[in-house]
C-alpha cells in the first residue's frame, strides 16, 4: 500500500535561518601595551641615563619592568592577534618577551649567580642587535598608519642600535646616549597610549596620532577575514 503524500503548506516549509554575526568589540590592545612599555622603559632608561641610581636600584627596577614591560606588554601582543594588528602583535610580543628575559637576567645578577658585566659585553650586545633589526622593520610597518607610533618605534630602534654599540665597545657615554633615546621613545609611547585611550573614552580623536590617509580610510570592521565582526585596532 502506497504511503499517502501529505501536502505541506507554504507556511510549513522550512525557511532558511539567516546567519547571525556577533560583534566582538575590544579595546585597542596597544593602550595596555604602550603604557606597559612606556613605564618600564622610562624607569630603566632614566637609570641608564644616570638620572638616579644606587646599589639597590636594580632590586626595585626588576619586578616593575617584568610586570609592566613584560607581562602586561606581552599580553597586549597576544590580544593584538585578535585585533588583526600585525605590527602591534610583533612589537608588543617581542618587547614584552625581552623585558621578561631582562628580568631573569637581572635576577641572576642580583642573586649573585651571574657576574655583572663590566666593560664590553658582546653577549648582551647581540640582544640589542636582534631587537634593533626587528624594531626598524616595525617602524617601517607602523609608518603606513601612524606617524606617532612610527616615531615611538624609530627612537626605540635607534636606542637599541646605540646600546648594542655601547655594549660591544664598553662605552658608558654611548650607553647614556642610548638611555636618552629610550626615554624619548617612552614619552612618545605614553602619549600614544593616552591618545588611544581618550579616543576610546570620548568616541572621537582627542589627541592626534598622526594617522596616515590610508589609516583614516580603512574601515575598523573588516568582514570576511577570519572571525567576522571583530573590530580591528591598534
């Protein structure tokens, strides 16, 4: 016996369910990254420039630099993946990792397990050769979007280059010069972080970031790439 065919009305037919996009708004990771970098770099660079310092200074600098410049900034670098910001991912991730490594080095020195370098220190110099090489490329990438961020990285790369030379030749004067370059980078980073934070708070630019025409025209929401609806940010 044949199974009877029951007609289905138009209202009973299964209609396609429209796709839903859930926005994932996130604050610009560089607000945290730049503030963390600025704080750690200013504190250490001011010591390098001989603005202050004593026999116990490194004890106070180490935890501050590791948490501000290391943990906070490295975390910002990882969150920058979510914001699809390649420059921020590379710079915050790399410099955050550096500050953690620097803290481990200082811990070894202050605990007496590693001898404090006096004069030329090629091993430490190569740290800054690598940092300088990558940061110069970061400056190039940042120049496509923001003159201020590019300036932060430019002075940082210059300071790394000069400090590498200082460690190669064992020159205190050259190390002091590097300290001043790092201080300028830190101050610019503080300004850039403040500009990003205030723009997010007031919903419009308050302090200029020197955005290029490309950055002004580029939409923050880029559909169809990876996770839909994720806001792209610094």
